[in-house]
């Protein structure tokens, strides 16, 4: 095998190694390093103490799998566990820790999953998804299941991961306990109803006569409990906003520094910051004028009476259009062209992607009451940004790298909800409500001797700035390699001076850049990866960790294809073996992605 690292071994072991296939040899090399370099701190599942064995034998065991991208699915899974655990034998485990060989032995299997990218499962559930849809998927006859999906209806493949899992379980012979639950961004009400229905069914059909102990498989890295969270954010202060793209760049990327003094908020590199924002006053005025309202109309929200203008500014989503919004608007607006539009699903999806919410109201105007307007809208939800700083370096601050979204419609310029708020509208020293969203599936190796390869494009550079700050503070001896892509070197090299300093000081050992617009033929990070195939393979053989951050639909998929090409070529493996190798890296936490 090419580039094999040679170490002194016994003659007997050497003879055994000659019997292994190329895939087995490739996997074994990284596995052995991983076993010595990484001690995964996963707690053992405690045994359930049975008070009455005869009653327990009549109640089937329940396993809840949480497949979460931003933490919402995990929280719902914990609520489900709490609801069932008083009278049921319940185990909660994250999809990343779940052993697929247990599937056929499950009695009742409950899955709570989010959807990311173009209808794909979250990162921690990719191996489970691949196994279920692969050749080795077992018969699940005798298993009962239910799936709750979380998604965002502004995307075409709403809750697609939940739909896929639900359908596949049934195809493999499992029995559905209740229909698939589909939750939009305002997921709590739908999730609670789904949990209540399931709990009632299980109480009638799977009850034991005593209380049993619920168990949880802990995350590999415990996280501190913060006083402030999504429902109780901290009122922080914007202290610095600095544009870090050039004046001639096609992009406006802002470096944001937020003061957390007095909050006690703690975060780790790899975590995200949740940001609650307010809508643009100009956009609110435009919507009110279009539907014939003043904004002073009173409405009742959460059992409190507030003005419509306040509600539109602080409580409702105005910058993301959805098919559901257009369909519901068409139901109260009988214009023929609008009615025809909602009858064609493909045309409707294209229209939603190309037309902002305010554009729908302007194109098909009609007068609405305040109640009709707010019933059309979804609740405002916070945006999550990868944290671009190490707290050990910056103290009671948190840094973000925000690409301000701007688009034109009817000769009017609009900005993204949160990106426009952070990158343009919020004054310095202004208040921004924030919370820390833990991301335990995007963590530096616990062994500082391990090498890391960081692959990012655009604002995907953010967490790697934090990684390097942390590695520098810890004086990590492992090597660091950066692949970064953007449009041009002169205008779009984010944090250029910092990366040059890391390199000059010997902390950034290798770096390769892809400037897509600096030459006639576009060059992307996946092209640089293929160019460095031999060296990447050597790093992998020596136990390196790979991290990817950026766009899920395009960049992350292209990078993964490039990595598979490298593994297949350098490891002399066919594509299926290369996919197995990458799946093993993911299981060992040596291939981690933060994609959006």
C-alpha cells in the first residue's frame, strides 16, 4: 500500500498483516492511532434496577435516538424521555453513539431527527442513515417504531430526513406506532402533541407496574450548564463591528465582537452562538402599507396585548418565504394567477426561492386584518453562528464572522434578518440577545499531539480561527493544515494577517488557498484537496482529524467527494471501500463537519 508508515513489528504480526485487504489495512492504521490518541469519555449505561421482574418482563424496552444538528432534536428527545421514563424502561442515546448492530434487537425504537442541507440527516446520524439504506440493513420485524422530524418549511425537502427514516423502518419490517410527526421552526407545540399521543398509547399498551430508571448515554465532552439559553437569552452588547472584505469584494463580511460581561456564559471552540434579532423597521413599514394597516392595531400574543408593529418587529419571521405562507395567503386572496400558482408544486417552490415574503404581498395585493396577517406568519427564530474565538483567549467576549445577506427585488435592496441586524442595523453598544448552542460533534481532539486538517470556504473559516487560538494557547504539538477558499485573494482573504502570523510563528504548518475568481478557470477547495492527495493520505494514516465548515448543499458535498477520491486513489480502494473508510473516520470522531 502506498505511503504506509512502517513501524517495528513482530514477525507473527507482520505475517498476519499480509492477510488483510487494502481497506482493512487502511482502516487499521488510523484506528490504532485513534485508540492511542483519543480516550472517548462516554459513560457506561447503568443497569436498571427492577423492583418487580415479572412486571418488567411484560413491558417492552424503549430506546430513543436523538439525531440533532443544532440541539433542538436533542431537547425534544429529552422531553420525550422525561415523559415516558416514570413508568417505562427508557434509554436515550445520540445517533453518533448508537451501535447499529443493536437495531434488530430493539423492541420499541423512537427517533427524533432534524433535517439539514438538501433534505439530509444531521451529521451525527449520517452513519445510521447509510447503514439503514445499505446492503447490511437487517430485518426489523418485531420492532415497533415512531419518528418525529424537525425541519424548516422554507426549504423544498421539509423534514426529509424524518420521512426517509420513517419509510425505511417500515420497509425493513418494523411496525409503525403512530404517524410521522413533522415539526416546523416553531416546533414545540407540534412536538408536545406528538409526545402526548405517543405517551398515551404506550401507557395503555406497554405499561409496567412500577417506576423504572431512565438512562442516558452521555456526550463525549461534557458541557457547562449556562444560566442563559434559547428561552432566556442574555442581553449582550455589540462592542466591535469591522468589515473584513475589501471595498471591491462582491461580499460584505463583518467581524463581530460581542461583550458577554456579567453573563457567566461559557463556550467551547466548535460551539455556535444563538442570536435573537429584530426585523428591519423599513421592511415592517413596507408590509404594513401593502396590506393596508397602520401597525397600531392591537393583537394578543402569548396572552399579552401588544401593537401589531411591535409584533412584526420582534416576534414574527419576515425575511424567509415558505410555500405554506403562499398557500395560506392564496386561500384568503382569490386572485386567479395566485390560485393557479399554488396548484403547481414545482412552480410554487421555484417562486418561493426567488420571491421574498413582502414580494408576494406586493405582487398580489389585498387588504388584510391584523389577525389575518399574523396568522400567516411564522414565529421569529434565532440564527446560529459558528463562534470564531476561543474563550480562553478573549475572555468575556465572543467573536462571529457574519456574511451580510443582500438581495434586490423590484429595485429595492433587502438584507437577511439576523445578518442585516448584526452587520448593519445594530449600533455599536447596542443590545443583542444571545445564548450559547453547544456543538459536541465539532470538537478539537482531546490529545493535543493529534494533527488536524481544516477545510472551509467563505465564513466557514470562523471556527478554525477559534481552533487555532485554542491550539496556540495549549501549545499543542500536533500539526495544523488549512484549506480555505473564497473569490479573490486581494478582497476576500478573511483574517489574512492572523493566518500569516500563525504561519510565521510555526503554528500553521501547511496551508492551501483556492481563489475561485483570480484566474479564468475557477479553483475551489476540493481542487486543492485532490492536488494534495498523497500528503492528505499520509496525514490520515498517521491519525489526523479532518474538519469541514461551510455550505451543506454544495461545498461540503464537493469536499466529501474529493476526500473519497483521495482515499480511493491513495488507499487503492474501490468507492464502496472508500465510503466505509470515511464512515469509520466519522465514527472515530476523526471526520467532523459543521455545515449549514
